[in-house]
């Protein structure tokens, strides 16, 4: 069988040192040692799509980079086009809002839609910024743990309802697809959640930043397709097209009064309504012209994830690790090996010189796991996976 050759190169490493890069230049901040091979924060080691670089070059060649507006036909049209072409989902352009980051937008809606001391319902383990954002705004994390059966992640809907029914739990903060487990929520699950939230008067904020990275037969369903009560959906092209340094995110807020309150906070209270022009240019180019690049990247990432499964299961058959349904983040259950998490981190950092996120970063349900970022050339990934296997062999 002849393997199709991609017109895009993801295999050649790009040296990111000296670019003020969080993952490489500042790895010591989190791991206590410099010069580690990092598989950490969720950006990728690939150059972004050529169509984005071309669009940015053209915009910069103009030379004048003054105050700008995000509410323009090109940006709104590009977002609507992406949702129609990738998710077969119509978007109400009037509902689109801009923000400097998804987490800023989440935080603002938490402030708007809840009171201090209220509970925000979250499926755990959870993206670590969720805990920080909820607690930093003086709200409580109301945890609903996901459980693993037959290599699939499940939400106990009865437990979810009990948690949503508690009077001071006023918000559901959904991660869809879910980070760190990589779970893709089935439409039926989302519909059940929408019904339960409506029943108990709980508003929904859906973080869908990993929406473009669903694998195989798994399909992303935007929350706006199933929503029943008040809701906000926030996302960005920053993960999919590897452009987080430009900042910039967007979303949908269905209720007009809530939308206006958000935009007033963005502009009048926080002074953040003037967008990053590179972010706008990049999103427009990505959503109008970037699909071929993204599809080639997706194929490369899926091969990377399959490589991790093959290498790990060959070394430790008892793991029987299966690739996630979404994201380029391998959430690896090491509990069958009985290895101490902190001893593993010590071996990875001090002996193997590799930085891999410990599972406990994502809450107590993450104990016994690691999260390995596979968004990199295979050459680097092999070094990281071999380092993980060597560390585990030394401890298991």
C-alpha cells in the first residue's frame, strides 16, 4: 500500500529555544530543571499553516497597525463558514463575541451568571485552569468525576443531576471535547445534560477549544446544537492552528442581555475590546483556507497517538492503553503498574531529562495518570515515550 505523502512537513523539528516559549524556554518554572525535553502545555512544535503566515505577511506589509474592530464581516463570516463546513452547524452571527482568551471569557461569564460562594459544576479530572478560574473568582468547584469502563470515559448522569440539583450550584462549566481525558461527548449525552440543566435552572458555559481534534468516528457536537437554557460557547483556533501567542478567542452568547453585559465588561470595565489584529487575520485565513493543512496535521497527530499506544502496550501489555477520542494529549493510566507519581516525576526529570505533566495537576482523579503532549515531530515523541518507558521500568 502506497502511503499518501502530505504536502505539509510536520516531521522536521523546529528549534523553539530563544522564542520566549513557555514549553521550552520556561520549562524550569514548573519542573524545577532547565533543558528538559518538554511534553507539557498544550501547544504544538509545528509552524502554523502557510496560509496564515501568508495572510499575516500581507497584513504587516501594509505597515499601519492601528486600533481595530473584531465585529467585521470577514471575521464573523469566517467563523460561520467554519461551523457550517466542519460541524454542519448554523451560527447566529449576532451572537458572536470576541475575547482575549477562552479563560477570560469563561471567567467573565462565571462572574456574570453566579454569586460568590456558588458552585460551578465541572467534570473531573479537569483542565487545571478551570480550578484556578473558579476559585480565583471566589466560587466553588462542584466535582462530578468521570469514570473509566472498557477504556471509555463515562459520566454518571444520576450523580450529575444530584450535583446540578443543589441550590447553590448555578453553573455547569463543560469541557467539550474533554481535557485531559480526550472524551468526545456523544450528542445523546449532551442532550441529557441540556435537559438536566434546564430542569434545575443551571446555566451552561461550554469550552470547546479542542473541537477540531476529534478522531475516527467521533464527531464534535457544538453546545448550540443541543442547548435549552441560557448558555455560552467559547473557543478559538489557537489550539488547532497553533497560534496561541497571537491571543484572541471568540464564542457565542445566545441571550442578548447577557451578551451586552459581557461586551460592556470587555470594553468599559476591562478595556479589552480592541482585538489582536494578527489573531483576526489568522482566524480568517485558517477558517477560509486552512482546512487542507489542518486535515494533514490531524492525520500526523493520529499517527503519533497510535505510536504511543503501540510503544507503551508493547513495553507494558497490562496497560492496554487506548488512544483518546479527541485531542493530541495522551491521558495515560499508569495505575496497573503501581508506580508512585512523585517517584516517576523524579525519574523523568532527573534521569530521563523529560518533562511530562503529572496527572495530579488535573485534580485528585488524575492521580496515577500522566498527560503527554503528542503535538510534535515523531523524532521528539519517540525520545519522550522511550524516556517514559525507561522511567517506568526502573520503578515498576
